[in-house]
């Protein structure tokens, strides 16, 4: 048996908040959802940012699946998406990096605003996704927010530190996030400091989710 690969065309879905045709857009936020989420529901958390100055873009991962067991009727089974699994992971990473690069180029061309600030936010599984994208892809990114998730363990920060230093980096975590440990956070902070990567650490009273409080802290930092 021999494993083979072929590149194929695939239709990707994304959602937006804000008017890309408006001449007042100063920031574009690319927000990448977590495991088992879909972009249409995820982007609703960012409604408070839709103030006419921001365009919010939520790409959806290319792999969808049913969240509920087959015993639930197909009409009511919930659907989620994942950026990758361990199966054929390197090919899936390459695919989503190209996808996000293409989406970034498409959105900025549609805006026709070369000076617009680009903010990339990854939530949970989306943190690893955006870290791989901004270090391996071609997109220009001004600000990076890692929300409730770690930098992927295989990432060599010694190699990618210059890329992280070029961006304004924020790390966000809820004080009651059941998916993260304080020890893990401290380990990541130490790793960033060891490579002279400046970052801002934002906490909020909550668990593993997007909150208006945390988003307000991020937007105040951008002014």
C-alpha cells in the first residue's frame, strides 16, 4: 500500500461583520474559531466590535463533522468544524495556511485600503492555527491575539521570534478556564521572555469562551 496526494479545488466559507465597501474601515480582524465550532456562530461574539471602523472576518475550517452521535436524527444533529486532526496533519496545515493567505489577500483587495491595520485572533484550537499561519504564510499582520490556547509545541520560537516581534502580541485567558492550567500559562510566558518576544497578558473573569470584557481590553490596547 502506498499513500498518495493530489491537490483539488475546495469551496471555503467565511462570515463577515461590517461593510467592506465603507471608507471608514481602519482595522480588519481575522478571527479563527476553536475545535467543534463553526464560523457563523463564532462571529456573533464579535458583534460589539462592529462599530463602522472594523471589519470582522471569520474563516471556517475546511473540515466539518457531526458533533452528535448517529442516534440523533440527521435533521437535528449539530455540525462543527476542525482545522486539523493528527491524520495527515502536515498536508492539512499546508492547506489551511494557503486558504488563510488567499482569504487575507481577497479581503484586503476588496477593501482597497493599503494602510488598514490587520489583527489576527485565534481562539482555543484556532491559536495553533493562527500561529502556524502568521509564521508560515505570506499575510501581513500587525496584531496577534492568542486567546485561550497555547503556541503549538512543535513551533521553534528561536526561528520564528523575529516574526512574533514584528507584531503586537496579546495572550488572553479566563481566570476559570477549565481547558488551561496556570502552570501551562507560566511555561509559555517564560518561553516568550526567553526569546525576547514582548507580549501583553490579559485576564478576565470567566471560563473557556469569548467575552465582551476581554474584547474591550483588546480594543483599548489598539488605540
